[in-house]
C-alpha cells in the first residue's frame, strides 16, 4: 500500500462535502473522479466520489440565482 499523503484544499472540500473530518483522514490515491482515503486512527479505507454534491452546495447555488 502507498504511504498516505496530506490532503490539498480541494480534497479537503470533497471530504467535508461527505461530512468527514479532514483531520482524521489522509489521501492514499487520487483515482481521477474518485479519492481513496484512509482513516489515520482505525486504518479504514473509503473511496469518495469527487462529483457528489451536498445540500449546502445546492442551497448556495440557488441563493445566487435568486439574487
């Protein structure tokens, strides 16, 4: 397995979109449209979709359109 790396700002935003703490996770691999991350304490691995959006992203976009 590759050595975990620090997250970039964009990757931190993707983790927060998935309601995950950026302090608890490190990057293993950038798979194009997915991120493979590992929990620093438990070693659990997750694969996250980069293109998923959250309700807060949608609300922000709608608020800008209404203005």
